[in-house]
C-alpha cells in the first residue's frame, strides 16, 4: 500500500488543504535528478504522475516509485545528507512542499506537530519494516488496525490533491 494513504490518514482535512495551498506542482523530464547524493534535501515530494527511480551511492537501482509514493520525508527524521539519488524514470509531475514551510507550520500550530510527526513516523516505520522485512505479525496487525480505518478517507484526500494539482475537474 502506498505510504501516502498512511500519511494522509493521520493528517486532517485542514492539514491537506494547507499542504495543497503551500506546495506546488513541479515537472521533471525523464532523467532529471530530484535528489542528489550528499546533498541536503529541502523538499518533500509526492508523486502525482509518472515514476521515479532511486539509486544507491554506487548507482545501483534500489527501487521504482510511482503515483502516491513520497520522497524526502525521511530527512525530517534523519538530518544527515542523503546517500541515494532520485531521478525521473519518465516525464513526471510531483507535488513539492518546502521543508522550511513545513517547519514554520510545525512551529506555529501545536496540533499539526503531533499529526505530522506521527504521519512521518509511520512512513519511516513502513520503510524500515519493508527494508528489514522483519516484523512480527502481531505488530503488523496492531499497526494495520490502528490505521486502516483512515485509508478510505486518505484516498479521498489524495484524490482531491491530484485533482487540484493536475487541474482535473470532477
């Protein structure tokens, strides 16, 4: 399941509106680099259209990301420079939000802090459990039970973001 559904399930409708109003759509052509090795990441990206490739420091492909995947959120947890490279596999559109803007919101809205940090924590936890592939069934069931109630709502929120960012009228 896409991390966006877990993340948007933790945020409120007002949080999603704030994100939409404070981020922007960016276009990348096939081969364009979004995240460079050994650089500080100053944005979080959500893939709206297209796909991205993630390479390790030696240039070996790690994974391919598609619509609904999030890139750069782990930099909120780990402040060191990134060791991976992220490139557009094909022409792609992403939603980008500046980390500085997010940090301003975090500092000015105490209720946003807990929702956002919880969402990022879940996102990073999902990546860690995927990377490690070692998670007991009880913990997985507990995580799923506490989050799955919000998946449909999160899907609606992401669809709203897609429609607005891509100019789709319904």
